[in-house]
C-alpha cells in the first residue's frame, strides 16, 4: 500500500487517501522511512491473483529495445531508439 500519486491507497470508511492520512499523521511512519521519503510512501501496490495465469511483463534495456523492434515491430511496438 502506498501514496503513489497515480493511485494512492484509500481508507473508504474515513473517506480519505493514505496520502492524506500520512500527511496529517507523520508519526505513523518510521524514522527511516521519513528520512528517505518524507511524508510519502511512493509505492504502487498491486495484487496479483493466482486464480488465472498471467503473462510476465518485462522491459528491455535501451540497447535491446531497438533490436527487438526492428525484428518484430508488432510484438515490440515501442519506438525505435
């Protein structure tokens, strides 16, 4: 769970985001986290279900990406670098 801007965790009972809760109560974070992130928890929490098979998403580095795109632009549609 985190305060990532694109989808912060929510406390639906209180009607507030985790971002708001942490900003109002910085004591909730450990000293180590506070030193590193301030009042932020910049994590994007994802839950994966084991109920069905999921493909693995992997991103090639800057050297491999243009080679894959040149070889198969349908499967690797990213811009050539």
